[in-house]
């Protein structure tokens, strides 16, 4: 057996043994040594001894509806659910805003992201070491704190380009109609943008630093970073994200069970409201038709009989 393996297993066993003993002492649970060793071995085989560590490496992402219609589609189904208030987000969720919809997404107390109108964003991964968001359409503006640890990585992908984020103030746009994408960095940070399809060692990477932008278009073969201009229209939203990030101090992560409960309430609540909303719309249409018929009858009743006209 390799020396490294011989050293790791005893150390891991001792650590788990100490942690388990402390836990059982705290809860005053009476258990035999045979049963404890059996439980410990099952824990090692299942790999659950690292569960808490893995959980802490994912962003506690939460969606907040600011105004208008905002919908979410989960990995469990193909239907959109309209959301009101707040909802915890999980990987593979897709958030969609309508023509009047505006939403915000928070990542612990480290980041705030605003989704514009007619925007569709897929939450591909929430791992802090490799967080990935896919912008299928629309725009987003974000304020992310500088990552002090190199293991924290974040990407925003579009069909036209990929943006590697390293703690910054940035905006991304993508149009499904023109297949064009734009990225910008504001007063701090940097973004590394790579055109979609450029892979391998020769992939061209464009570095955006503060107050610069870049535009990717299928009709353009050569791209260049330019001073901030058209993307500067997002500064107003950026100011809001700065304020949101300041207000996130004192963020308290929620347990997995609490997150699941809140997600269930958010999704089920909108299904009920959607059903209730459809019924009044139908009844109002029927009422309008009935009122129109009643008005026609009243008009007809006021008309003189045919014999009087003679």
C-alpha cells in the first residue's frame, strides 16, 4: 500500500472518530462501540463526511422579483411558473422576465445581479469554484466583490462569446435576433471575453478593464476593446446594484431544508394564482358579452313599434 494512503486513512479515521465522539457526547446518545464502528464505516463508504464542506462551496443564490412578470422553469418540468417575492435558486433553474419584468439575483453577500426586461438566464452552475450563467437573451448588470481567493471563478456565457469574471462591475447583452453580444466593465475590475467557437491554445481573448466595452457580431471578423459608450446606459442599474450589495451585510445562509420549503411555496403559490387569475379573465369576458346583449335589448325596446311608424 502506498505510504500516502497509509497515512491518510488513519488520520481521516481519527478525525471522524473524534468528531463523532464529540457529537454523541453532546447529544447524550448511548451507543455500543460495535454499532459506532459500523456507522463510521458506512459514513466513510458513502462519502457523506464531506457533505458540509461541499455545501459551503456553493453560492446561496436567491431571486427577487422587482416588478412585472418574472418566471422560473426548474429541471423537474418544462412549464414556467410565475414567481412573486423571493425564491432560492438551484442549478439548472432558468429565470425569464417579460416585457415589463425586472428581477435581481443575490449571491450570498458577495454579489448582486439585475436582469433586464425580456431576459432569459440559465443557472448552469452555482459552485463557487466554477459558477456558470448562460444568457440566452436580454441583458444583465452585476456588481461582484473582488474575489480574494483564486479558487472563486464565475462565467457568463452567450451564444456569441464567453466572459470570465474576476470580481468586477460589468454588464452583458445578447440578442437572439441579431446573434450579437456586448460586454462592458465599469469603474472597477476586469473581464476576459472570448468569442464563442474560439477554443484551443490559439483562442483570442480580449481583456476589458475599467470603463471599456466590446461588441461581438457575426458580421465582424476582427474585434476590439473600446472606451465605454453605448453600454454606459446601464450605469443607473449599476448604481442600484452597488446599493443592494451594501445592504446585503449580515446575510444569513439558509439550510437545505428551508431552501427546499421556500422553493416549493414559491412554485406552488404561483400555480394556484395562475389558475385563479385565468378564471376572472374569462368571467369578465362573459360579463362584457352579457352587458352588450342587454344594452342591445334596451335600445331595441326603446324603438317604436312598426305600426306606429306607419
